[in-house]
C-alpha cells in the first residue's frame, strides 16, 4: 500500500486535526507518520519526552528498547513514569502509559540491552532510529548499526547543563548522505576522564528540552517537512541559555563509510570505549563475604567515598571520605586488618582504592562489589535506594 | 585575540567562567594560552602530542576547524572559538 492510500478513522482525524490543518504539513505528512516505524533506544530522560511526543503525534509503529527498571532516582526527569512504576521494567511501564495516550499506535518492546549481537536484527525492522542512550558504547553501537543498515539516526545527548542534537546518516532529496557520529567524534573519551554516572548528574528539565527537539527532528526526517539538522550540530547550554548550531561534514577518514572503511561489521563497543582495557586489578569483596568478615571481626574500618548528601539518603555506618578527598585523608585510613571501601555502585570506590594504593602503598583495601545498592538489595532493604 | 566558549562540563577548570578572552593569532596559539592559564584543562583538551583530543571538537564561528586550516586557522579579535566535547548522558 502506498503512503497516500493510508486511511484514518474519524477518531484519528479528530485527534490529528491540529497537524492536518497546518498548510505545510497536512494529511500527507500525517500519513507518513502513520506509515513510519521508529525505534527509540533508551526510555529514560531523553526517551520520555521523545516517546510521549512521537506517540501523541501519531507515529504508526514505535519500538522501545531498554533493559532497565524504574527507580526512584529516575522520577526527577523521566516524566513517562510515576511512583506506581518503581521496580517495574521501563519498557512495560512506558507502553502502559503510552497506550493510554494514543490507542492507535502499535508498540514493539524489547526488554533487553541493545548489543552488537542483537542490534542489526532489531534496527533493520525500523525506518528511523532515535538514540536516547546514556553511555558511549551504546552511542557508537547505534551509530555503526544505523550506518551499516542505511538508516537515519536522530541523535541527542545530555550532560549536566549541556545538550546536543543532530541527525546522522541522513540522505537528502538530492541523494547526499550527511555525516554520522564518527565524523564528529572518531573515538570516545577514555574512561575516567569524563565524570561517570552518579558523579555527573543532569538537570531534570534538560532532557525534557533536548528530547523534545529530538522528537521534532524525528518527525521532520519522517515527513520531509522543513530542513533537518543533518550536517549541522546543535548545542544548548542551559546555564547561559545559549544555542549554537555548527556545520559538520562527512570525513574521508571515517572508519565506517569514509574512503578506506575499516569497519564492516559491529565490533566490541565496551572494548572500543576502553572499558575492558587492562587495568591493575584491585581486591574486591562480595556482599556476603563482607557480612561474614564483619561478623568475624576482621573488618577494622568501612570507608564510604560518596558525597555527604548521598550518605544522608542511606549509609551503612562507614566513615565518610568523599572520593575527591581520599588522598588528603589517607592518614585516617587504617593499615591493620581489612578496610572495606564502598560507594553507590563500586566505581568511585575502585578509583579511591587505586589512588590510595598508588600514592600511599595501601594493601589492605577491599572494594565492596556493587556498592551500597547491592548491600541494600541483599542485606538491608529498609535502607533507601536512590 | 579571540573569545573561547568553555562547555559546561569543563567550567570547573576555568573558575566557572563560560567565556574567556585570550591572545593568539591562530587557534593553536589561543588553545595554548587557554591551557597555560588553566592548566587543569589541558588533559581534557590535548593529548600527549599536544594535539586536540579526538573526542573534543573545536569550532571557529560555525565551522569545524578540521574543515578550515585546523589549529593553524587564523583568528582575530572578533573570532569566537567553541570547544565541544563528546557527551553521552549519565553513564560511561
């Protein structure tokens, strides 16, 4: 069936009336939306506004992929979810909400992580991909898979007060292909240089702004209305309220689709992003071992390297020495017996241990695997997860 | 002389300044001046060979310096240089 033959029920016509009456949009654009299949990767901060607006706008088929469950700390920005969804898979909660918003949409859900193994099989079913993920390995995975499969990739990313939007691998009406993420950033930052998860943070309304712009670009890519951000790179600085739009171009040395492409298939993106780089291993302790050691009196000190406000939310009685201050406080750390170091999930405490071992030669520090979150899950559910 | 716009994640290294005025005839000279004035910025912008890191883009006005003369591109007092690092959301 050609797009011009796509029909709408009277309920749909009434629902989309404010689109259809726009002279430059009209029924034709609404038909393209209904015919379109969009995959939204990640249903978090960016995915929330993206999914709400794409569903409301009438995109016919929407795929949602996310492996995560709704957490209390998501609700500050992930406006798709409510208190009643905490603990439930995000894709499940999202579809329930979105079906209530628009019953005319077909949803496909993937309650799993997008990986190099499943990406091509999933993405090939869609016309457009909207990347709302929160990490570099998945960014490069989505980019490479969309280039290999010849699909446009509507990109948005946020961090703290900064947002970025572009449209990658878009072929315009003249047949010219726009740049992709690897033209812009050939390689990701090494781990540790950019603040990670709990340390970074994001202002709650920022993904609302940036994810809405991303939804706008998805709609423009589908309908052909207006000029997309292909070949342009938009940045938003919420602190100074400054927008900038830069020109970007495809580069000859792009390893995916430059003059001498070296990537013909998906690679190991964790390794590519340096997350598997050999680093000196540190001693670790599981939650159950930790509990045993404590009962046997072998633990002489517990160090909590999180920030004071996190300590206030939940703590296991450790000595609070935030990561930034561990070197300055090294004399407060005991050298006899086992000292357990923990943070929220285990990343910052690993950094703290490396720093203390390298600078001050500690050899009795153990990283608590999974951090306080695992402790809460396995030992003390009365404590507040965040 | 040029104005350099510092991205929000790197402002902690510039005493929270969002823009910095710096001397220099080329992009390279301005960046050099920038990391001299704010040494903590250096490892975020330049690699061991003093080249701009591959996860950092530098734009002069609206243009990627890689589409101009790269860091040899000349600047004047009206030039605005934007530094845009890759960001990926919350997690690594």
